[in-house]
C-alpha cells in the first residue's frame, strides 16, 4: 500500500469541507439543547448531564472502528451517507424521548449522534486526502465552527416558539440534506496521491512530537467544549439569566471563535507562531478569570469574547504544525488525532458534570482555566521538542 496510487472517490473539496458544518451542527447540539430539556432547573441533575456527554463521546470513539470496517467493504460515499442517516435517525430518536421520558433513552440517542459525528469526520478526512494540506484542514475548522454557531442560533431562536421535539425534528433536516448531497453519483475520478506505508504513519504517531500535538488538541478541545457544553447552564444558575439569553451568549462565543479562526488562517503566514500562540493563551486565561468572577451579563460577554479570541488560533496553528511535521499526510493520521481530540472535548464536560455534583456550578470554570494552563505547558514542550530535533 505504501507507494501505489489508486482512484479515489470523486468528492470535491467543497463538499468535503461543507461536511464539517454538519459535524459541528451535530456535535454542538447537546450544549444548546440542555436548557431546552429543562436541565437548568432545580433540582440539578449534574450527574445525568455528565452521562449525556460521556455517551456522546463513546459514540465518537466507537465510530473510528466502525468506519474502518465500512471502508474495508464499501465505498467512501456509502460511509458519508451512512453517517448522515445515523445523524438524522439520532435526532428523530431524541425527539421521541425528550423529558419527561427517562434519561437513559436520551443516552442511547446521543450515542447514535456521536457515532454519526465520528463516521462523518472519518469520511471527510479521507475525502480530503487528495487535497490535503494544513490550510485545508484549518478551513474545515471554520466550517465546523459555523455549524456549531448555526445549531445554537437555531435553538435560541425557537426556544419559546416550538416544542423540543419539534426543534429536534427541524434539526434532522440538516443531515437529511447532506445525505442527499453525498448520495449523488461521482462525476469524475481523481488520482489519489501515493501514501506512505501505514507502519510509517503509526510510527510517527507514536513519536514525541505527534503525542504532544495530540495531547494539546485533547486539552484544547476539552477547554472549548467545557465552555460550550456548560455555559448556558452556568449563566442561568450563576447569573440568573433566561435560557434564550444564555444561548445568545453561547452564540457570541461561537461567533468569536469562528471569526477568530478565519482571521488566524489569514495572518498565519505573517505573524510568528510563538507570538500568536502566547497571546492566545494569555487571552484565554483572562477570559476564564473574567467569566468566573463576573456577576453580570456584560462581564460574561466580555469574558466570552476574550475566550473565543484566545481559543481561535490554536487549532489552525496546530494543523499547520502537523502539516509541516508530517508533510506526507495520510487520512488515518488526521482522523485518529482528531477523534482523540473530540473525545477529550466531550470527556471534559462529562467530568465537569460529576465534579459539579460534588462542588456546585462554580467549578465549571475551574477546568477550562486549568486546561488552558496545561495548553501553555504543552506549547512550551512542543517548541522545545522542535528545537531539539531540528524539525
């Protein structure tokens, strides 16, 4: 497999990048829908919320093996259509088991959503293989953020207009449309660039540089999704905001992250990476502290803007570093490292649920602050490893 070329399924780069919109749309669903399910009310159900995030994470990780089995027997188009169908089915299932149905049924529906997200990401990275470079992967992150913003705005705008089952069924239209998009026959073939032997890919994944990069993404996604998953509940219970207003501030967070990520891609060639990363971490720390200490909506909004601006550039910068460090890109590598990061993104809010059950809602802002400090330490280690190895 190391040096052969083969005909890749003809999925354009535009269609593949647009698929990350659906990935973000499904992935950010839980953080936006928790207030609609009534989890902001007393008595607090923090452990149940943690179980919800954990169930979603299990689906994402399980999808990695399921995708490998599908690709061994069927086409990439079949994988992408299957992922979209799972997403549509998961949303419809959640519509049927909204509260007051037992929370265990919602865990099953969320696991299906996680499976859909994992299958979709796996297929999208394989589809991007002929076009793959660091900038393409970073653009996928922009589409991903746009999907996160879209689902949050949708829930916020329909909170008092439709019932929760109606909102979820409306959401199911998105994966159904993408299933139709990916079900279209390929118009032309494209020769896929030769890949290195998979042993080389996994050997590099076990190198110190790859492990540090994976750990950095793990903690950074954990930071981002700790905020995204718990922010509405934190604002309602800590500041007394209404659920739609809290979702509006979550939309501000996603918008800042999205705009900042797009700007980071533009300025990457012109600004030293070390300076940009250092500034990002400092902004994120200031944002965490402001959000933890504020007692009003304006302070919360300012803290979220700082957080979004701080978090925005880390993923594009790391994608660029991975692209330079592993220039022969293989979709297995990026899919594995991205799935690992997504798992961290859901494991962190799950842990927060269990911690909040013991220490209260205030603890929600502690983990992102500690995680941001960990990101700073990992960045220093990555720079040191690059200097020592000369890469």
